[in-house]
C-alpha cells in the first residue's frame, strides 16, 4: 500500500495555492487523500476504493468548476488510476488469502471429523445359526 499512497501523494504534492488550484481545493483533495490512505492502511480496500472514487469525483467537479487547472487535474487523475490499480491488486490478494485460509480450515475440519467418526458397533456372538426348517 505504501506505493499507492506515495503515488497519490506525489500527484497531489504542492497542495497549496499557486500549485494549479486554490487552497480550499487543495484542502478538500488532501482530506480525501487522507481518507483513502487511512482505509488502505487498515486493509479495508473496499472502503479505500470507494473513497478513491469520491476523490476522483471531487477532482472532476473541481475541473468542471474551473477551480483546478487542467494539467493539475490530469496529473491527479493519473495518480488516482495508479492507486486504483494497486488497491484492486491488494484487495484481490487479500481475498485470495482469505479464501485459502477458509479452505484450509474446512479441510482440517473434514480430517478431524474423519478421525473422530464413531466406528459401528461389532455384533456379539457372530452369525446366527440357521433356524429349524419347517
């Protein structure tokens, strides 16, 4: 996740006035970046992706309003795309690890059930002798 956070931070470096957008726009973007990074740091990749989409919408809205320069918007959009790819990869890896752990647990339970399965009781006295014919 560090790479993703760094990529986004680099894309938003210089978040101050005169950096292609206003101080208010910079603060809003920084807050969104922090939210994405916090979710990702907690391994909540789904929330991080949701928050990244919110950041993307904010970046696009600022571009439409003219509160961010087109070049700055494009740089942020590229950073967002890189972070999204990293987050998806991390989310997929976490899901795979979770499924493998669950499969291992189920296999262990199955083996335990096999070893603990009661054996059928043996019949006493062997086979019954044939009865009288008649």
